[in-house]
């Protein structure tokens, strides 16, 4: 059964090794997914859910993303004002940062991460 979802994944090394083994053993998988409309939103999802790692899939992605109201096409660029909501969310990653507009936020996130690593 095919599965779909976000193209943004966090996979463990054992899971990746398993998936690469599946692709090596069954080259038809890659050929099939090269023909679908959104392969990046189906390939890993389907392979993971058909694997022993399916039971480890969590309902949350640990990513902080802000979508503009009425649009699910392009996430908003995160800025310094998003720092507290990001921290409160418990997210491990955030999307989407810009080298200029997000510079202050990046500095604050790096400082907070260093504080956690040192303490």
C-alpha cells in the first residue's frame, strides 16, 4: 500500500541502511517511484511504513513551520520574532530560514543550542 506525507524526514541510521538494502534488492521500487507525481512525498513514506521501522513513526515531525493563512504551498520565512514560539513548540528543526531575514533568529537559536549543550 502506498503512503504519502512530508518530504522532510528524520531517519535513523539503521532505518536508512534497511531502506537502502530494500532499494538494492528491489530496483523496481525506484523505477516505479520515478513515474509518480510526487515521489519525494511517497518514496520513503511507503518504504518505511512497509518496514520493521513503521512502529517507530511518530505523529509529529519535530519541525517548526509557519504556513501563510490560506496557503500550504510555501512556508513563511522565520524571523527573530519567531524565536519564542519555536522554543515553546519543542521542535528540533525549523523551516524556513533565510540568510538575511533570519540572521537574528539563527544567532539566537545557535546561542540557545550552545547553552543546552554546555549545561
